[in-house]
C-alpha cells in the first residue's frame, strides 16, 4: 500500500532550490532563505499566490540572535503576505520535520500547495558557541562544558560499537573517503576534495583525533546553507514545473528516549522504526531502492545506518563498505551527494537538502552526480543521537 492508496492523496515534490554549502560570509539567513524559496517557486510552475502554507526548518539554538525567522520567507514575494508560516525545530532533523509537517498539511486537506525551506547560518559563531548550541540537543550534556562537543557523543557510540563488534577505524576511514569522492561531483558541496582512504584512515597533523576513535575526517563540517522544495497534491499544477515531479511514496517518524541511559548506544532503535514505517507505507523493501541519502553527521552514524535499514545484520555493516555495496556502482549507493560529511551540515537545511538532491537524481537533473536512471530512493535524517528520526521514500513519476 502506497501513501496515495492509504490517504487518497498524492504528495508531489514539484520544484526545488539549493545553495552551495560552506562558509558563506556574504549571505545572511534571510538572503539564503529568499534565494532557495525563489528558486523552488520558479521551478515548481506554481505562483507564489497559490502557496497555502510555509514551513521553515531551522535549529538555531542561540547560533543567531534572531530566534523568530518564519516570516523572513515572505521577503521572497509580496504574494506570500498573510500565508501561514511556521518555524519547525527538531535538532538536526529540523529540515525533515518541516518537510513532514508540510506533507501532513496536504494529507489533512488544509493545504494543496506548501513551501518547505531548511536553512542555517553557523559559521559566524565561535567554535565554543557552536559546540554549546549543538549540545543543547543532548539531555545529558545540555548546558555543560565539553571539549569535544557532539563528536564526543558519537565517539561514545563508536567505542561501544568497537567493544561489541571489534575495531572499525579503517572502516570509518573508508566511509569518509567514499563520501569525499562522491562530493567531488556535487557543486553544492562544502568539501570537494578526494582525500583518499589512506589519509582518512590515518591520524596525522592534518587529520587529528577529535574524540577517539573519531578523526577530523570522521566529522561533518560546520556549514551555512539552505534548500527548499514545493509540495503539492495538484497534478495539474505539477504539470507546469520545470522538471517532472517526484512522488512521496511513504514516510516514517519515530522518537527515542532522550536520556542516554535509556538507549542501547549501537542499536538506534527508533531510527530502525522510522525506516520500517516509511518502507511499509510505500509498500517496498530495500531491493526496490536505487540509492539512499542517510544522515552521516559522523562516519559511525553511516555505518550503523547500513545495519538499521537492514542492509546488513547488526555488527556487520563493514561488509557493505568493504564489498562496495554502498559505492556509486554498488547495489545500494549511499550518499551520492557526498552526504553531510562532504556536502556539509547546516543543521536546519540538511533534511530538505537530502530530499532535493534525491529529487534531482530521480528526475535526471543531478548533473555530474547523476546515477543511471534511478527510480526510487530513501532519505534518512535524524536529530540528536538517534532521537528524532525521519525517513522518506521518494519515487519518479
């Protein structure tokens, strides 16, 4: 059973926009939002006056003084004045949270066309402020001093994984190297350099240990950027878009306990449930997918995603990278965009960006990133250490 069969409504991605990710010193949060919203509306074939609702995914957590940015979207076009606009926050999953709120408005029948934006400005903040802001998403470390920040939290996951399943340093290095290779073909990516497996596997002056066993190459960078997508249930409107639309076939969300003591550090149980719910709604299995965009905020997260989505059994995720299953020419390419690792991770923008780059693949408009004729993709975005979990299944129309 697909989403349309379950709810009687099609949800289509009809137009999108995306900025480059990185240190964007000449941009503000406002200019980033206006740029991608303008692109998405123009590419969708929908008039700004036909947008019924707006959702803006942004984490912030003190990164910027302005904590009330939802109406910045109205700067895009005067026709957006009086359109309901809501900021959505769910840590690093804020973008996908905004996306699913847009989907639910369409399914509820309160909107036919929704503009979804994800945006974040981070690089203007000091490393100390960034670290403190991100730790605000952790129950045990919020408000506390840490020299390793969120890297330390995922290093704890990696050490627990190694205690249970054995050393993974080389495996994590291979994941980093793969995503850097993929990022070379992505014009939006922040880190467009093929670092090679030897460099990513080795601790050095240029690749220091941040929090054992995670090296700098195991960590996604601090980034600015934005992405946007127009969702609609109206096939007539979608027919005037610049590209073919992309259908949302299924989606899932699941949340886990905040206290670390209530979670198995290597299981990511709620993430698994979000995958199961999305695939079940879409009526598909892993063998029906052509590629995946997953939340590799740290390489250990991508390794565990191989297991959580069911590509391998628990503790055997290394097989997927070592045997090339997740490479560009493998049976399930993962993070063709370079992932958060190479593309960058402007927190609120990430989930929307994942949907946009996947839609580009499914419409044959991904440029140098393009895979040969993909038909279906899965997108996974999470907030915290597997706390807030969102998965979408997208398919070409």
